[in-house]
C-alpha cells in the first residue's frame, strides 16, 4: 500500500499500537492504554532522534531510553522488534507475559537487549535515569565528548510523578543541571482509579520549573510538533520535561480517554473497531512490509556515528576501556592489603565505619571509576576521604556526590550510575534508613548490578539516639532478599575483606553494615580473605569442642570473651564469625559442617532473631532482640536486652548440660 510521508509516520505509530494490542489480547493480560497513547512520541523519538544501533545494543555511547511507566512494556518491545534488535522476534511478541519469555509483563534488565533497566515500581525509572544522565556528564567530563556524549530519554506517567521518589530525584537533576536528560510526561489525566484530579491538583509544570527544569508542552499526537519540541529540548542548558498531552487508549473510540483501557486487554471486538478507525486492514501481528522496512531503516540511522565512535574508542586510553567494561585496574587492592597488615601489627581498635573509611583511603586513589556519596551523613558514615572532589554543575569530573537528605533518590541514582556503565557507585546512610533505600536495593538485586551501600550505626549500639535510629529487623529482612550480599564485619580486617568482595562482585549489590562503636581487632592474620567463605572459625576450641558460638559484627568480640571465660572452666568452645550468611550458604556441606560443628550452637547478634534458626539446629538458642530498642548508653542497652557475655555463658552451659 502506498502512503504519503505523513501517512507513513502515522502508520509507523500504528504498528506500535497494534503489536501492543495484539500481544496483550493474546496473553489476556497487560496495559494497552499507554502504548496506544504514546506511540506517536515513541515513533518520532526512535525514528528521528535516538542514537542507537540494534546490531550492537550495548554500544557505550548510545542514547539511553528508560520506560519509567513500565506497565506500558509492549510499547518498548514493539519498538525493539520494529527497529531490528536481533534479540527479539515476532514470536517473542506473541509470547508476551508468558513464563520464560523475554517479553515479561514489565521490562526486565538482562532478559532482553534494549531494555536499559527493570521498571514497574513507579518513580524508579525516572529517578534511576537521573543517575544515567549524571554518569554521562561525569564520563564526558573525564574523557571528552568524542567518547561520551549522549542523551537519556524517559517516558513517565502520572504515577511516576506522584510517587515521592520522583520529588527527590527531579530536585537533584535540576540542581546538577543535567541538560542531557529529557523526560516525556504522558499527560493523559488518567490513573487506575479514574481521572487524576480525583487524587491530585499539583501543577506538574510549575513543580518541575521550581526544581530547575525547563518545561515544554506538546500535542502528543502531532508528530511534527513532537519533532520540533524534541529538537528544542536538546538545546536546553537544564533537564527538560516535555508535557505530552495524550489520549490514553488513542484510537479505540469506546474506551479511549478512560481508565477502562489502562490495565485490561481491549478484546477482539474492540480491536476490529480500532483497526477500522485507524485504517489498519491487517491481521493480528501482521506488519506490512513497507512499514516494517521503514522502521528497519531507522534502526540503521546511527551507523555513521557508531563507526566514528568505534574509531575513537580504539584510540582511547586503557583506563577508559577498563571503566566501560567494569574492570578494576591491575593491583587496585595492593594498598588495601598493606593497610590490613598494618592494622594487625598495630592492633587498631576502631568502629567498623571508621575501618571502612580507612579502606576507602586505600581504594579510591586506585579505582578512578568509583563515585561515592552520602545522604547528608558523610561525617557519620565516613564515606568521604581526603582527596575526593564533589561533583557540581560546574565540574562533573569529581568522585563525591552530595545527595542531601534524599535516601530514596540516592538508591535509585546509584542504580542509574551502575546501569549506565563506566562508574562503580557507593552511597551511605544509617542502617535503619536503609528502609528508605529498600525499593532501589531490591531492584539492584533483581537486575544483578554492582552497587555498594555503606550502612552505619548498625544496632542498639547507636545508644542514646534511641529506637527510631536503632535497626532491629533490617538484618533479617535483607538476608531474606535474594541476590544481595550483606556484610556485618567484626573488625578492620573483615571490613577490608568485605570491601574487596563487594568491589569484585559485578552482578550483585552489597550492603556493608557497620558499627558506630569501637571494636577490638580480632583477626591475627590477613593472608587469606576469610570473609570470602561467609563464615569461618575465628577462634578455635583448645580441646574437644563442646559448643559453637556464632556471632557477627560487634558481637564477635562478646563471643570471644565468653569463650575465654568458658575455657577457664574447662568448657571448650569455638567461635564462628559469620560476616556474610549468603556466601556461607554457598559453601559445600562439608565445609559448613566443619565450621559449625555437630555440638550445640549459640548465636548472638544485636538484631532480630529471625533467620538464625537454620544455623542453630535442634540443640541451641539465639541471643538477640525481641523488641525495638531504647534510648540510653550503648553499654546499658546491651545489658538491658541481655545481649551479653554472661548470657552466652549461661546458654552454653544450659545446652551442654553443665
């Protein structure tokens, strides 16, 4: 069929619409409203402005596209298929939302090339995109525009803008003047429960303007106007919000403009009505060759830029190549190993938060790709070390971020930094406030990315700040989360070992849970990274083992003190330090049994008892918290909650029947 240029553009958008409708109808599940409403915007963006190469989906200098409104996943899958990504076929489109399919209900990072991040929890996409845009500016400042010079585009809906995380993220984007960040707001005035005005009267344009953004508006179904507005946005000196006035479910006369088409299949009858309305005389999943060819041609539009970048990258310094591959420099941990030896020689007694800072002093000068930061707690988390430079709108080449009191955004932005590539992010807050970061940590675990969280003030050892600042259930809850590593080190050596593991763990996020109070040095050797076993015997029984005491963090020193007193009474015990249960669980059965022993086991940890049952077994007990904390000196709190040396001794005697 022959079309004029305007008709071709319209039919190219319809190709997105009908692939989306057909896939959702076939799966009997999905969200057609947004793909129908934003098809024109996506068509203009991908056919005229996006810099990408379907034949090399991970080209470092590609533009990033984040579908923050992840429920509209079929829009993204349709575009990837139409532009010629080899990783997706028409069969994958037909298998939308089926078990094992690449085309999951919401976009999942790592399942399909072209999906830049896992989205679905609203607000996470736009917040993480801020991190991507910041990474682009940072690497551009370090290595130049020939190697890094691209945009980050986002499609976000009203739900993304209502979620609180968006407020923190957009304020930082405006503060940092991230002018390569362009957000398309699907302004259709509809949420699941009805029209937006039933739950919100916020003027989003004024809100973004107040945060330092440039705000533009466009008819989201006028492709010429959309093209013009994108061109205007690209010349901005600030991040840009484009308010795209759209009709949800565009083209489906009986349901468009209402919440009825948000999250339910249209059905065969409605599809026929829509096909007549939009002049689409094709069977389900049929894309006419002329339209498909036009789309495929657009997929090759950036080949000249791609070739030019490859030539520049070939000539780039080794450090750039290592950074974008996520590789650590050779001998990056040499100074760190020397610090461990010095700590043993001098018997350094410090809080593990201070030990972490000591590690960073030896790590940061040797890993240029690291970017650290804190949610306005650097003086407490000790995440800043001498020689670090803070990133500002005037100087993006630093390695420290001042997030302000914005834990929610910090977590998502760190995800964006890691996803962009070329950067290894870490960020700090109090462990109890990890609950603010939890949704982002969960996404990092889902995506399998290297993000490191420095979480200090790890227990009732916080003391006088009281129960609001004393984490209780957090240790157990994060240990229950798949694909993360939680480290609770007992001294300087275990802290350094935890950092070494976290930095080399490319496909898992790591949590370093650190003490406020000083702890004695317990390790006598650093020749082997014992934390890499997850748990190990830190102090052997001097004779036949009658009990095993298992502890983490600050409680390991209590366990060893109890062991020494029991030893004087002739009761031989071994102390196991368990800095990372996740790694310990991965060890073979023989090793685990060797460490834990077959005698009664006593666990001591200043946190919730939940989860330790599997290590204690039928003969033993757990000394821990069964309530929230209290305000008072740390020493008094440990006695008040009976997390003491005497409690350990009493438990050992009870279960050994002595």
